[in-house]
C-alpha cells in the first residue's frame, strides 16, 4: 500500500475544498491510501511550525501533494512557516525520491498562481523529490480550464467554499491526485 499525503493550508476554506478533491482522486487509485494534513496556524509559535506529527506523517508517505492559497503571488505565510520547518529533513535527505505535486487556489484566473506552484515545486526539488505535473490539456466540462501544467489551479474569491472552486476545478484537482498516486504506487512496486 502506498500513502499519498495532501498537505495544505487554507485561510477561508477554498483551498481546503480543493485539497479534499485532490485527496479523493488520490484515494481512488487501487493500492493507495490518501490522507489530508492541514497546516493549522495554531501550530505556529513565534513564526515556527511545531507540529511534529505532520512532519512524521510525511516521512511515512510515498507521495506528497502540497496545497496553498495564492497570497500576494506566492504561498501563504503559514505554508512558508511549514516549509521552513522541513529544513532538518532536507539536511538528512529524508524526503529524497518521494513523489511530489501541488495545487493552488486564488481569485484571479491567473492571479499569479504559477509562481505559487513554482514555489512549492522548488521546495520539492530542494528535497530531491520527483515532481509530477498535470497531464491534461484544457478540455470538455471545463477540466483544466485555467491551463496549468505545473500542478492544478482553482479559482475562488469571496464566494463561500461550497460554491468555489467550481466542480471543473475540483475535478482537475482529482485528476492531479490520481496522477500523483499512480506514479507513487508504480515507484513503490519497482
Ligand atoms: C492576503 C491575501 C492575498 C491574496 N493574494 C492574491 C493574489 O496574489 N492573487 C489572487 O488571484 N488572489 C489573491 N488572494 C485571494 C485568495 O487567493 C482567494 O480568496 C483564495 O480563494 C483564498 O483561499 P483560502 O480560502 O484557502 O484561503 C489573496 C487573498 C488574501 C487574503
């Protein structure tokens, strides 16, 4: 059994809705267990992320999909605090060869989501992870309507999270989850 963790921060629930869709897609793959790990601001003290349980769950995962809202053209401050807390794992090369992917939600159709995805990929590259993007050209039913390939993008502004990101964006997130899970399972069985 391969494990894929979906590690996300969400300020107002929109990225959480996307994270649930990504985990649903990952969990649909036979032989894969998906788990949702939320970055809770209460776990950040004086700028330091202190939830060791989340770090240990990632240690035990074969795939890791990062999710963050786009705030001011990058990941949220809470996500950055979590990233900083992974430095000890970087030094020990603890996450080398885990399969990585990412998604983000922001209010603009672009909204500079790309730089958020690149930020998360950079973290994964520093850890020596194997990056998996989205293999989906924009198509029917609005799938990948926002046209990202580095990962999955969703759009949501002030609407309630039950309304946005919309079904097409969540299906795009599911596709990313499935793809990362399939690669993680294949690599685990080699
Ligand atoms: C501090 C802050 C910065 C934001 N910066 C951007 C931005 O750079 N681009 C954009 O399109 N939307 C931006 N937004 C809108 C959010 O990305 C959007 O509302 C998103 O759905 C929030 O996700 P969440 O509910 O998971 O926090 C920003 C919102 C906040 C609160």
